[in-house]
C-alpha cells in the first residue's frame, strides 16, 4: 500500500529585524473613538506582525461601552496596538494605536508622552466619538491630522467635518481606507508633511518638535 506523503508546511515569512544602525525612533499615536479602525490601520501598514492587545467583547461590557454603530464588533483593544515602519537605515517610525472606549482613556496621556504627532481616525457616521481625541491632543499641544475612515456610508463635505470637529484650517483632513496599506501610508505621509511644515515655518527648524525625516514611507511585503 502506498503511504501518503504530506506536503511540507509553507515557509514562514522572513523575520523583519530592526537594523543595528537605527538610532532615531519617531513615535506616532493613532487615536479615535471606539471601533473606528485604529487596530486595522496599524495592522495594514506595519512592516512587522503588530502587537495587538485585543480581547473578546463580552456581555459584561454591554452596559459600559457604547456600541451604537459597531454592533458587529466582537473584539476590542484593551491596552494599545504597536507596529513599526523602517523609514531608512537610521530612522524608524513606531505606531501606537490607543484604545477607544471611555474606560481606557486614562491610558491616552501616557501614550502621548514623547509623541511626535498623532492621527485622529474618524468614522463620519459617529463624528462625536472623536471629540475627546481632538480635545486631548490640543490640550497636550500634540500636532495631528484627521483621517476619515471609509465605512461605505454617505459622503460628507470636508467643510462639514471641520465644522463638526471644530478644526482649524491648519489641521490636515484626509480620507482613507484603513484596510489598505497604500491608503494608510498616505495618512502617515500627510502627518509627516504636516510636522515638517509646522517645524519649519520660516525655513528654519523649530526646536519644539523633533525633525521628521523627509524620505517617503517604503513599501513592505504584507
């Protein structure tokens, strides 16, 4: 009787180690309301397998977390998400995704420590859920951009979104699909360009902010 020969398991993807020459870590935080896609954005753009602290949602949290508009959500971040992008041999971008539920907001101030800038991810069906994120970043004086994640709902004019969030014209507003690596990259590029613009208002570096590296964010194999 012929014995069955099993196929060898597929080779594991190469481990992406941090270059020994990397000496400049730039910290970015992704914040926003519950279920707006923060974990998805970090996961889509990170060059390494991201660290996630997701736990299954249970009935015990139904009376605590506001799940309106995200009834299909089954897991939630309870600490933070972490990803990484190597900009070049010496500069590395570290991404931290903050938890969205109100009961975990006390973690945000710690996450903001040492942050170069932030992305406020918005679900335009639930714009009010992002008010707190904008307020805390303004309180800390942390530069940020606002990215509207595409959930397939009706479109909103940028002017209406700015009015709803009370955003000044100096704050970049972009639209994205957090599931797409390319789209998420464009959000981060918008943030880096914003940081560069505010740190060099007269063509001279401003010591108030670390200087972002101008190189484009590279592609990485998924």
